[in-house]
């Protein structure tokens, strides 16, 4: 008889693989959400040339970060944070995104 705390290595490895896969999918989903938000912000910014220029720079910044061409600095993040205007707060997130965040955070 095996103790209740016994786990086979294969089962444990499978659990770790599933968790990693879920985290990678969540990361991709969040990156896509950020890109969509940047595109939406770009559409809204057509009202102002200055804001449109900032959105274009943000799009380029995201491409560089996603391609691992650069690491974002705190100054860069703060510079582009004004584009989101509280759109990424829990109150403004839709239900599927909230469920996904809860799953990834356990």
C-alpha cells in the first residue's frame, strides 16, 4: 500500500506541464489584449495628432518588447500608461478575462 502523499513523477510532471501551458496561454491572451487596447487607443486618438503620435510610438514599443529587442524601462511604462486611462482596472474587465485571471492566479 502506498501512502496518501505518494505521487508518481509522471503525474506530477503532467500537472506541471498543464500549469505551464495555462500560464503561457494566459500570457499570450494578455499580450493580445494589450495589443487590442493599443489599437483601440490608436483609433480613439485620431482626434488628436499628439496622442496619435504617442499611440504609434506605443505600437512600435510593443513590437520591440514582444520581439525581445528591448526590455521596457519604468520610464517607458509610465510614459505609455496615460493611454489606458483606467481601462485595465478590475471594474472595466469583462467576465472571461476575469475568469482567466482568477484561474492563472489560483
